């Protein structure tokens, strides 16, 4: 029973990690383009 539990836990962690890595660029790209995000630069750095 313990072996089954650890195997299931390891597989679920791998699936969640894969989905996070696969979907993160899609999510980040759409939010940046829809919001028109441009980082602000302080005036001290522009001098």
C-alpha cells in the first residue's frame, strides 16, 4: 500500500510540474500582450 501511495504521489507531482512548465509561457504571453505591460524604469537609471 505504501509503495502504491508513493508511486501515485510521484506521478502526480511530475504531471503537475509538466503542466506548469508547458502552460506558463502561454499564460505569461497572453497576460502581457492583453495588458500592454511595459516595465517602468526609474528616472535615475535613465540619466
